[in-house]
C-alpha cells in the first residue's frame, strides 16, 4: 500500500509484522524513516526526531491507528 502526496511518500509493505517507510519527496533521506506496526497500530518509528504531522495524517487516512504520543 502506497500513498504519495505533494510532500511525502508513505509505503506499507505487505508482510508480517507490518512495516513501512516515509520519505519527503524533496528532502529525501534528510526527512525519512521506518514505520513499525503491531496489527494496524503504529508502535514505533525511526529516522527522525519527530514524526511529521503530514505523515501522521497520511497513515490515519490509510486506516492505521496513530496514537497521540506520536503527535
């Protein structure tokens, strides 16, 4: 499953456990990271200090649960 917006690309791989990545379309690796899930719940991420708000919204639009602790 992949979502591309003006600023970010978010892709979730079809494997167990679920994992994926996000990457800023212009900044590339300077604003990118790995996403780790348990079921449909985001449990962790790596790569940046703070998960971008736009990535949080993309994940929610993709029907993933992203808890308030990631905001």
